[in-house]
C-alpha cells in the first residue's frame, strides 16, 4: 500500500474514531447515522465534479487535483447555504420556530461542508 492510501485510511479512521468517541460520552444523543447522508454526499460530488469539469479546458499539468479540492470545498459551502434555505423554509411552512428544530436542521446542513473538506483533500491526493 502506498502512502496516499494509508493516509486516506488514517484520515477517515481518525474522523470515525473521533465521532464514535464523542457519541459515547454521556449526554450526547446522536448516533453514527447522524453523519451519513446520501443527498449531502451526492451534492458535494455532483456540484464539485461539475464545477471542475467546467474548468477542465483551463488546467495545466498537475492542476486537476488542486481544482477538484477547491471545487469540493466550494460545493460543501454551497450545500450549507442550500440546506439553510431548505431548513428555514420548512420551519416557516410548518410554523415550528423552536430552537430544537433549528439546531437539528443546522446539523444536517453542515454535513456538506464536512464532506467537501474531507473528500476534497482526499481526492486532490489521488488525482495528481
């Protein structure tokens, strides 16, 4: 195994270990499924990949990984904005303005940022 694969396994392993440790603490009412979202993953990969593909004609040698990283991170932040808009419109539509509804929606919206940073950094290492 090369250093890129071991590094990627290490990054993902330590992230999962930190999440499991945090969840195991008293008073935390989350589970590992709180960190898994197919729509968030699809948004980051889809939007980040499409943004990279749009700029493909401008790349010089060795720039694809750097661009992919930047676009995945940007897609994560765009996903947060989309998630916030969906969350606030949902709160308005159902008339529930409680802090618990806001906090749970905010947690889900932030997953795209997490995915963008992690996937962007891992992808940039493997592409170049």
